[in-house]
C-alpha cells in the first residue's frame, strides 16, 4: 500500500470532480445511449468539457454566482443554455422540451452551493419560483431521472442542509450585500473530490485540511491510499488538473433590475466599498 498527499485549489477541484463525474457508469451510459442534461454552473461546465472533449463558452454557462461583492445573478441575455446531449450529440432544444420524455435511464447534472457532513447538497435560490431546481430538476426526479451533483469540499457547511433551508429566504433579509437568496435541498448523488478520486482509481481518499493564501484560498488537502499502480493513476490525474485556471466574471450592479436588492441600480455603493 502507498500513500500520497494532494492539494487542489477550487478550480483544480472542479476539473478533478468533472473527470470523476464524466467517468461514472450511469453518466457514460446516458451519454452514449440516452439523454444527459447539464445545468448551468462553473463545475458542471467542466463536466460538459470532459464529456464533449471540447471547451465550452464558460463565461455564459452560469446563472447564479458568488462574487467578492456578494451573491449575483447573471442577466439572461449574457447566459447560454443548459447543454442537452442525446446519444452522444448535443441537440439544440430547451430542457423543458425533453422533460416529458425523461426516464430512469437519463441523467441530470446539476451543481450545488453547499454540502453538509452527511453529503446532502443545497442550492441557492435567487428566483421567486425556484429556478432550475423546480423547473427542471423536480420534474425530472418525478420521472426517476438520476441527478448527479458535482460539488467541491470548499462548499462544506456546518449544520444540516434540511435545517438551513428554514433559516432565510429571498424576502426575509432587510438588506443584503448581494442578491438575497433562499436555500433549497438538492437531492441526488453528490460527487466531491473524495468520490471523484475513488471513482477514477481503486483508492481511499480522506480530506485532511482546507484553506490557503496567495491564490490557494479554498484549497483542499487530501490523503490518498491504495496499491502502487492505483496511486500512480491518481498522481497522473492530479498532474493533469494542477494549474487549472480560475474563472473570472464581472456584472454591472448599476444596471441591475432586481428591486429586491438594496444595492441595485443607482443605489449601488459598490464603487466605494470595493
């Protein structure tokens, strides 16, 4: 048995997790013979790249994001659409057009904003109607469609997601730095760095530490144990993901039309506080 310690920044974790998700048996089966819906997101965008073996429009493949200035929702005109893959080919249809035909053989890949120690995932909700969670994921779940949730350990939160969902909502804060949001439970199969590594090789992965500075903020340190040949597999994959570039987004608060955000439009103080 051998042991290796690995450190991944959040962008590197996204790529690692994407490789793990793309290699899952149920994802490969749905990709080749059925339907895969990849919802907008920074980690899910990496999954799309791994499955399609090509770079996507990363800047547009987002909806809600957390920026230094706070929670933010990217304007619809600046977004692309969910990626729909049927029998190995991207099809130009909306998710709602394929929902009625989904079954247990199909897969939805949807990212999360939080995960608790039990592996339950949560997603921030900036839409009064629940966004993708209610418009796509819930109808798919009712048809037995598999939900895969790629989420980095940087998003590990204390407490239970089911309880945190009752703490706040979009109309509860009297003010907010960023768009006020609620939190919803996202049911499915969560894939963190741990599950990704253990999918990609026959090893045991254990989180050891978190954090960092000088660009290493949010990093995850893991111990990986296994037979020499399996450890070599993981070391090769680690080499491939090291150096993954972070994503960079910018939105214009002064033209934000979300009235629920006290800092939107002309009321924005962000130029003086950032």
